[in-house]
C-alpha cells in the first residue's frame, strides 16, 4: 500500500482545542505531542489513523479539533478504559504504548522508538550471585519525585543512586499457611539510552497519614506543591551508563509491554514507500561509535496542573519550533506569554494549589532539533 505523504506546516499560530466533555487532560497531552512536527507527520501518514479516530470521536461526542493543518488528523485513540482517562501523566503513557503497538512491524517502528522511548535497566545485586541480574524496560516518560529534591538534576541523582529492595515470596510457609515476602538483594535504576524527545513526569502526589481526634489513623492522598526547579537546558550525559559486556550476560528480561505480539511480523501493509519515510526512520542515526553522542536537551513544553486531588484542571505551555516564543494553550484559549510566566511560574511553591504547578515537562535533544522540529520543511 502506497500512501501520499502530507507535509506539515511549521510556522503556524498555535490553536486551541475545545473541551466539551471534561477533556482538559487530553487536550494538554495532544498539544504537547502535536507540537512535535515529526510526530504529527508520523500519525497523519499512518494508514489506519482515520479508522481509529472515528471510533474515538463516536465515544467522545462533541470532541473537536481546531481547523488547522496541525490538528487535521488527531493521533490514534484506541478504546481506553475509564480509569485510564482523567490524569495527564497516565493518559500520556498509555497513549504512547498504544501508538507504539500500532506502529510495530511497520516502517515507523525505529523512528517512533528513537523519538520518545527511553531504555532503562533495573540492575539487581544478589548475594551469592556472580553476575548481576538485569531487567530492561522501555518507557515513554521518566518519573521523578518532587519529594526527593528541589530540582530536576538532584531528583534524577537520588533516583539513580537509591538502593531499592529486591523481594520474593519465601520458599517456606508460616504458621498461617502464607509465604511471607522476603528481601533477597537490592537494585538500582540505570539509563541505558535516551530518545530525541525526553519527557519527565513529576510525582506531585503523596500519601499522608494523621491521627484523628478519635485516635484512629487516617490515610489520604494529597498534592505536593513544593517548589521544584527544572532548567531550560539540561545535560543528561552524566546520567547515561550503557551495559558493559559482562553485565549484558545478566540480562534476564527485556520488557516491551508485549508490544507487537498481536501482529503478524510478515504484515507489511502499512509501510509507506517514500523518500521522506526513509529519512524518517534514519533521522536519529547515532549508532556510529566514532562520534560523540550529545545528550544536551532544551525545554519544549510544560503540562501544568492546577487544583488538588479532589479536582483540578490541565493546560499547557508550548515553545513552538524550540523558538523564543512561548504560548499558553488552555483548551480553546491561546495567548502568548513571557519566558518567566511560561517556566518560572510553574515551579510551584507553598500555597500554589490554585496557580498551577508543572506536572509533565518535555525536552528535545538539541542535535535533533532539525529532524524533530523542522520536519517537512
């Protein structure tokens, strides 16, 4: 099947999205993704996009996109469960997984992986085991906690240097006929490779426990509006550590979320025969061992949450084309804002529940800005 490719307009004014059904979390996610021109091109040129879009639009009656080339064909919306809808971080990750499954065994696969997906490893040290056991995971966003540190760099360091327990069920039953959970070692997280577009989910929800007047302990979820700084530019090279030859012997599992296992590997019906497709798949060729791999990133967009656990609202700050202009896209409302309002105002701080805090932040790798942000020009 040969499809006509669609060129993407780059210098367009950002457009809002209507919110007739409480879909601010969806609008904010779409704005972040659709202001990555290469992602728009991938979705628009995928043959089954319209079929999936039709299903989603029937489910969410009244949902509309702005009359702009940017939003002419929304991304794939497979049927989602009710509990997958409502939270921006959850929606973003599940949408990325479902899109990745649709691209599996197509010419888009390599480009999709290198565009958004990070490869991380859980490296376990077990007493008495000579080779470390390693589980490799592919994730579309990296979760960091605002409780670990007051800035992005230190929060990443805490996450990578934390010894997490490795647990299993005991081989022996206790007197109640149960197999108790025991700790058999520790594990640490390691970044193996990072994508062209790097997304962080900021953990702002925390569990609180307090004793009530009746003497009972009560537990509830609360939002942490702690001031959390993230820079305009970030160097991730200090955090990436590929596996050496000895460590690779300890790989026991590589988790792809079951991606692609429902499709026939011989099915090539979705491949697009086009020179741009070839360029797309090979856009992020950083495999050459004789060149330095740059991991310098620049901030592209910020998903903001205002409110608390009981209710709230999402909107997005966007920097189109990685330029100096920032816009706030709050459903159908769009306006240009200053750099200070776009970034500094989202760091959070005491009493900021009603002013909004950064919830999802997206960076683009500087060396790939031409491939990612200027695609189709």
